[in-house]
């Protein structure tokens, strides 16, 4: 049994590549966590509150980044599968110019509205608000080279870029805070790390296209209209999934007293570890499927092996939360809230099911089968409606979340079986 497992691991690159990416990204996440821990300890409570508020603003202004990376990754992998590196180069250059204009426009708008933003958020010092313009500018540009590396399946460079970004961010933050730049320094450390990551990723990408003129390369027209239209279902799908995994928290905040909402929020923070653990596997699977689909090759084997790997990671992560929730609570919050323990276990179970469904979601997007995204929208509406009318306890709400995640997974399995039968015929 062990020999067979080792043989499968060696035969299918998705396991080795996903493992390397998982380890490197996890290292980067550790430094990202240390960044937030350092900020919480180095800044005063007032300044830390300002920093978190501006983080929320950055997420709002840079919202298109996740959808853009998924979209570009799919088309880079697709053009690569069709044997046209020149099309990939034209795609990345064309999108880079358009995204640069967009990011500059948003950043300039932030600079012009800095005083209004400061007054609304009660931030008298405008320097931190000016600083978020640089963060937004580099954050919106970031998905272009990262998507290029992901679509070209250069996962080592992709992982190193993401990890180094978080390591450099922490180093710059320590330096800037020690100098005395405060919140402005914390934000500028993000801009500096983003910029260095961009430079590194672009340099690596350049090597992929260095010999383009020397080799015969199939010329393929880049349809930017098709790319823009593809962003719509991607945005709808990812937004639906994000809301699906967060709407319970919003409703709990509305219906329950603050202390209960706080317990639920803590349980969610810990339980979400199960959802995020297998994301590296999804990042590897997505371009491989898009590439094979462009070559008209079978794709279900990638889904099968990535799902098996994700299930293994989910079981591992959920087991840690099931058996050692007190230890994780103590590690993350410094205290053990007994009220959170039953919530964490249920949350871990539901997030594991959602993680598997998210892999299916990316599989459908890689094949451009947008009609199969409807179950995710339906699940969102069903979960919201049930929780809205039945919310007698926090445990009951999580039981609803578990039921919805089970139902969504079952529907996705039925759809996959349907796709399998179509491929056989």
C-alpha cells in the first residue's frame, strides 16, 4: 500500500508540485502572521485600529485582483496548451498596460480623496492614507506576473515570489517601525515588498520568453473581449463562494449579542485553517486542467488526484482542530474559550467540505463551464434564507452551514459524474 502511494506521488506531478507550493506558501503565511503579531505589539491600540481600518480600505480598492489572477491564469495556460507562447506574451503585455492605467487611476483617486477619507474615518494624519495609494497600485499590478507564472506552471518561482513578498514585508515593517514611521511605515513596507515581488516575477517571466524569436511558435490571436467577458463569471463565482463562507458570520453579528458573536468569530478564524490549507493544490490543478483542455486531452485525472490530495490535507487539518482545539486557541488568542470548542469542530468539518467544492469550482472555471456555477449561487441563497429564519443557537447555525456544504458537495459530485460520462462518449 505504501509503495503504491509513493509510486502515485512520483508519477503524478500534481502531488510533488502542490507539496512544494504548499510548503513555500505556508512559510510565507507564517511570516505574514508574524507581521500582524508584530504590528499588534509595536503599535498603540489606536494606531493598530487605524492600520486595520486602512487594510479594509485596501481590500475594497484592490478587490479585482483575485478575479484577475484566476482569469489570466486560465488564458495563459490555455494559450500555452495551444502551443503559442507569443500569444501568452501579447496577453501579458496587453493586460499589463490596461491594468497599469486602471491602478494609476484608482491610486490618484485615493490621493485626491485623502482628506475626505481621513475625515470620514477620523484619521487626522493623512500620510497613512497617501500610503495606501502605493499599496493599491502595486497590489492591482501583482496578479499579472503571478498569473503568468501560474499559467506557465512555474510553481517554484510562483511560491518563492509569494513567500519572499511576506518575508520582505516583515523585514521592512520592523525597520520602518523602529525608525518611527508608525502606520505609514507599516503600509510602505507592503508597497516595498509588493514592488520587489513584481520585479522578481517579471524577471523570471522574461526568461520564459527569452528564446521566443529563436523557436517556431504558433501565432494565435489574443481575444481581449473574450477575456473581459470571462471575468464576469469568475467574479460571480468567487464572490458567491466568499459570501457563502462568510454570510453566517454577518448574520450571527446581526442576530446575537456581541459576546456570542465574538465567540463565533474566534471559532471561524480557527476553523478557516481547514479551508485555506489545500489552496496550493487548487493553484496547481487549475492551470494544468486549462492547459490539457486546450490540447483536447482528458482532464478528469487532474481533478481526481487533486481532490484526493485535498481530502488528505482536509482530514489532517480537521483532525488537528478536532483533537487539539484548546492548543490552537491558546496559540492564536492567548486564551482558551470553552464556548468556542464545539463551534470550532463543526466549523472545521464544514470548511473541509467547502474546500473540496472550491476545487470543483476552479475545475469548472478552467473548462469555461459557467453553467455549473449555479449550485454555488443556490447554496448561498439557501444558506442565507435558512439562517435568517432559524437561528436559535450558534450550534444550530453551524449545523445549517454543515448541511449546506454537504449538499453543495453532493451536487458537484453529480455534475462531475455527468462530465465524466460526456467525456467517455
